[in-house]
C-alpha cells in the first residue's frame, strides 16, 4: 500500500483551520467608574488634591465619576467616542479631538500602542486641580498618542438628568425581579464607626434587618474583585479601589446625601447605555473588531 504524503496526512488528521483561528485579534476596551450622588461636599476618596464636586449641581443629583478607559490588544489607530443621551459630559481628559464639557459627546483620535514615551504630569480638569495619575497609570494597557499629549488612559465624567432606570436608587419604583438577587454592600455609621453588611438588592427593598459587622477593608476590596471577574483585569479594579476606598469605607457619612448610609452595587451591563455609550472606530485596512467591558458601581444613598 502506498504511503500518503505527509502534507496530505496532516490535512486529513487535523482538517482545515478552525474559524476562530482565522479571526482577527480583538481590541478590548475596559472601563471602570462610580455613579455617585453629588452633594455639595462630595470628593474622591480622601486623596489629597483630587477633584472637587461638580459645580452648579444641587444635592441629590448623580454624577458618573472617574470612568477610566483602558485599551488592550493589537496596536491600532482610531477614534474613541463617548456619548450620552442623558445629561451632558461634565469632565474630560486628555483634551479631546472634538466635543467635550457641556456637550453630549466627546472624541479622541490617535495612535494606540505599547510605547509609553512622553507620558508626564500635567494639569487636568477644568478646575486646574492636579490628579493622582499614578493610581490610574497601571502600566498594563496601551498608550494613547494624540496631538499634543500622550496618556495611558482616557477619562470622562457625565452628569445624568435621571437615574430612575437603576435597580436601587432612593427614587426608583418597585424593583424588578431580575435584579433582586444582585449582591450589594451596605455601609452605615454607628457609634464605633462605619460598619458594613453584604446583602442583596431584593433584601434591601423588602426592608429586612441587616447584620452589620466591623469594617474590614480587605473583605470589601475582595468583594469588588469578585464582582469584576470576567469584566476587567484585577489591577484595574485595584485602581478603582485605591481611588475610592477611603470614601467607601469611612468618609462617605460626611457627605450630606449619605448621612443615613451607602449602598454599593454593580450596575447591570444592559442598563449602562442609559449613562453613556462608547464606540471605537479603528482606522486603516486592519479593521480590528472590538469588545467593551464595563465595570460601573452605583454608590446610592441608603
């Protein structure tokens, strides 16, 4: 019997390349942020020289704060656009190529690659307040190079007109059954300090008694890490934690909107379009597909 040529044998044994082996590599966009009530004394987590509350918003309004965008995957050139149909863009960094503060969208056009050259400290925010860049420059994502600046993340904030689509703000209607099992962290101030409880939004809506325990920042941190699984990378949720941990675990009661306590939960992905939409348009012939993963916490007054 004749022996088959080796090349033919390989085709017979292994068959044609699988479809997923021929797919273009994906660009992954990771986002984290916190939707919080913007009282007159609301600030970031106690880090010195961080942004003050958004001006000219009365207590009880919400602001999507510190949405930080990171980019992973193949290097590319393109445009990233953030839009909102609910309120306006209230802050943006670095300087966008179009749109910006007070408008409903902003766009950045540039080159996205792994060359970190020329990143340096600079003023940010319309208030001119410096930021703790070291918390958000993780060193693990692509660098964005545009006209006049280089940075390892993109940043924006929105001031939504309404939040009644969320599962559990104070003003929302009866909770939908689909959100009842959504886990929540609940914080309240007692005589001996802030304590916390791990519950569900359904249990909160029913008004049942919660068991509060002594504050354990490590357990709170680990809970937020568990919520981030399969959404963003662990060093990205750690950047969120390093930004907000002091406020979450101890400082929030000083804010007028949070004097009764704080409920913290992960906003379901299917509701996030109500806050903002993010679109990536790669330039050039490669046309890489993209995937957006969003990790947005709602910090709602109890």
